[in-house]
């Protein structure tokens, strides 16, 4: 891909990145000085706790709730938990400890002196085991990619399955892979983002999607390993590290070798009304896990355009991409792991809508030349007119290939009508194949006219993004979110779901996972 | 004379031409094509033309069929909910509220249950609106609270009380296992329990899959279906809450 087709001013691009850093830095500082129930649960999951009580509440939730009641979370959960583990004679079994704690026979304390040193050592050893599993999975993925091969074309073709039943999802996912999908995303059940625990086991009941559970992850990854072997290309698996349990789901993804995770720095705040502080703290930890696990994140900028106008709000997408990039790099993610999002959501009745789409997509491409970029299909202007929808999807695919997008989520002409039928998916893939086959190399010839419409539009959007970033830096990011800067939603830092699960670090806070993940940085 | 009986129109009056597509769970062969034509005949397509057949994966075939449908449409037997209120402009609406209600008209909106799709409620409430029409937030004389997604019914009732809502708007997009009907019934039951008849806000649901004839059964005052615009909702609110009541 020849670069600088937009003739962007490197000084402006550098200024935009610098502003994103200035806007993001205070949020990172806040994330580094707070913890959440879900971060602590993720750490204990790395240390090996599993299972759930008779009501389906995971033991890790019971344990962390108990610790919180006894001593608070300001010192982290591992110190009191591993101190109790050493004292209670359960032979190092965290799950057993949780059961005893739930029965009321264990009380938690913050250890001091040599007890604290011992608890730290014990917990670090246990957590290191979990991280070792994540490391092994990463090596295994590399090995399988070498063995089976990468997809033949870019963009990778990304398809969604969503039946609610993991045992229905599996044959559908395998069929989708056979039909040409390179990436399978299993959509989560509606409402899982607001559950403050991760359900356990294989699940067969979900609304408009399937629950993200460790066992469901394992089953689907194993099925796609079979498909990879059969098809001679490594089929990637995607899920959602979002909502109240983001750090835990990221951890489970690492433990089960998922390959991509949806993981946006602000999506939960804006679209699920999750407390901003909770989100940023959970975000940082989940990104550190993704970095370690070699998982590609997909960010959610497409969502802004479904609520705000895709032309007026184009620069908010750029701003969010720059912020997501900053937060990702800070957490240790590399450029090849940044599936920064954007979408084809301009009203097709608007004159020159296609040229505007091209300008926006190319801007993202040129700003982030080494990121894979996640290209999302039209949804807002899919009206139920399936014939027009199929045409729109074709133009979406054309922008995708013309601008070198890395991951293309296949648009369905029945968007907003039904969850995709078998035939909808087949028609959609036929559309993608036609466009990639007929125009896959067109980007080699496509250079926007110097000073023409596309270049001017891209420069305009970047300029507006810089202005907005300046305002955000002045106002602080948290206030900007409170004022409704992104996606029109107003989300103040003292409101939203999950705030009660946030704790400020006390002196002596300890988190062995963070220590391991940040070692050598 | 107005027509009372019509047939689908391809390119000639009365030709009955119709196009359908479907998938059968069998591989593509001669027999599969015969099976598709048999289904078309049972659907009333006679004669039917199989214009496209394509196998998908191992055991499925997709068909497109054109044919003349033998059924007749009897227009005098069609039942729909006709708009029974005048469609007004935003200026008129503001004027009526200002002069006759003499306070702001309070509207509370939400997506209830696990439904996270705010696109419907946002289209109606957000100032941005839809299809070039501004949402209810744009109406100077309306006070709008949009609670967003995944609001629980008790939260909605509490907000309606606090805001002294004249109308409650609920949007439901997800329809798996009839979640939209279940959620709506739960919502109307909660309002009936929480407030006496005269004090209850107007209860309105909207979503692409509701049957507009089910209002009574679901206990709501009105159902708005696909393609409803903010102006229609605003006109209805003014008609029900102001114009009719001041008569």
C-alpha cells in the first residue's frame, strides 16, 4: 500500500498523537491507583480458582465479595486471600478456600511483615502459572498459524454467529469457516455486559447471543482448530472483553487461546452506562492481558456513528482511535494488535456519501499504517429494503479493499430485519468475494487527486479531531465524557453501573499479575 | 369507482406476479428443484418459475422463484390502525402545549429489559432525530428524559414518578422468545400497580416487530411500528394529552 495518499501534514499527525497522550495520561494515572472487583477476580482466576456455587455464582465472586466485606479491596485481594490460604490448611486450593469462606469458617486479614512477604510470594507463584498458560497458548497459536497458514487475502473476512446455544454455534461457525470466514465472532447474550460475574460451563440459553464462558471458549476454539486443519488456514476466534467483567473475560480468552477480543476504552461507558472509572481501570488490566496473550483487540468506534451523525461526528471516531491507540500502547499492545474500528454509516441519500466514506476510511488507514483496522458494515441506514442493503454492502466492501482495511466484518442485507439466515450469509459472502475478486488490487491504482475532495475532507476531519483533542485536554477526558462529547451520551464519572466495585489503592496494594505483566517494561 | 379486490402487479394489471426466495435443507439436484416448485405451488404460485438455485455448504439449497399468485387481496377486509390524530408541525405542537397545557409536557423514554438497542428510542427522542426530522428533545415545550438501554421496570416507574411523566415511551427491538411482549406486559403491570388510573402516564411502546393491533392486549395506550417519525409521536402526545383532554 503506497502511503501518504492523503498528503497529511506529519506535524499535524504528530500533534494529534501528542494531544491524545496528554488527554489519556491522567486516566492512566487514575487506573494505576485504583482496582476493581473484576480486576481482583481476574488475578485470582490466573491463580487457578474455578467453579461456581449451586446458584451459578462463581467461587471467585464469593471469595472477592467476602474479602471486600472483611478488609476492603484497597490492598488487593491476593494478600488477604493467600495469607488465609497459608493459614487455613486447604492445601493451596483456592476453590476450597472460597467454599470455606462462604460457609463462614474463614475470616480475612491484611497480613503484615513476614506474613505479607509469604503471601506475596505464594500468590505470585500461583499467578505466574496462569500467565505461563497464556504464554504457552500464544506460542501454540504461532505454531498453528505456521502449520495451517494465514488467510489468502486481506482483509480477513469476519463473520458472526449468535444462536444462544454453544452447541448450535459450533456447526454454524464451522460452516461459516468453510464458506470463507477467516474470523468467527460469537456474539454474547444481550445483557451479559451488565452481569457482574462470568457464567460457568457450556451454555445453551442466551438472548440474541451466547454467553461468554470459559467452557464455551474452550469448545469453540477446539472446533475451529478442527476447521483450521480441514481448511488449511488458521481460523481465528473472537469474543467480547467488555462490560463489568472485562478483565476476567480477557483472562479467560488468554487461557483458552482466543485470537481477537472486542475491547474498547470507552464503549462500556457510553453505550452500557458503566461507570467511567470502573471502565478505565478494567480496561487497562484487560489490555495488559491481551498484550501478553498476543490477542488482537477490536475497538468500537463504529458505535459512535450509529448514534451520532456519521459526517458531523467523523472526527470523534478519529479522536477515539487516537485515544484507543494511546491506551493500547501504554498497556503494552503493539501496532499489529490494534484493530481500530470505524464504519460505513453515512446516510446514502447524502450527495457524495461514498467519497466521504472513502476519505474517512483512508484517513484511518494513513494515520495508523501498521494497525490492522476493523471495518464495520452499514447498520443505521439498513432499512429492511434488502435489495438496496445488498448494494450498500457492496460499496462498503469496495471501500474496504480500496483503503486496505485489515478485518472486514461482513455486512448482511437483512441487518435490522432478522438475525442472519444461512442464505443471508451466503449472499453476503458472495458480495465480498465478487468485490475482492473484481477490485482487490484497485488500491494500487487509486490515488486521490491532490487537493481534491477526498484529500480536503480527510484534512478537515483530522483538523477537527485536533481541535476536539485540544478541548478534551483542557477539559480533561472524564469531563468530556460527562459532557456528551462521544456518541452524544452524557456519562459523569460519579454515576453509572459498577462504581461500587471500584477501590482506591491503599499503601501496600499488591497485585502479582500487574507486577509480572509490567516487568521489563 | 375504488377497487376492492387487487392482485400483485408485475408488469400487467392482474398478472399476480410475485417473487419469493427460500432455502430448503437438501442438496441441489433435480429433485431439489422439484421440491422448491412444489412448495411454491402450495404457496399459491401457479404457474411458478424457478429462476435461481444454488447449493450452500453440504446440505442446503437457496432458491429464487417468480410466479403468479392465485390469491386475491380483498381491500374491504383489511384491518389496520389508521392514524386517528392530526399530524402537526413542531411549531403548532409547541404552541398547543404552551397555550393549553401551560407547562412543559414531560416525557420519559427507555429501552427496558435486556434490550440494548437504543436506536429506536434515540431516533424518536434525541435531538438528532431521524430522516431529517428532529427528535422530541428538539420540541421547546417538551421535557425529555432518555434513560437509555437496559433500564429495569422499577427504575422506569421511579423515573416516571420523579419526572411527573405525562408519557412513557418504551422501545423494544429484541424479539427473541417474544421478549418484547413479555417486557411490555411487565412494564404495564408495574405502572398499573404503582399508580391509580387517572394518574398514570400515557404508556407507549415502539419497535419494528410489534403488531399495532395489540395495544389493548398489552395494556398500553398506543403501539408505534416500523418507520414511525418523532413528529408522529409528538402529534399523538399532544392529541391525547392536550387537545382531547381540554375538549
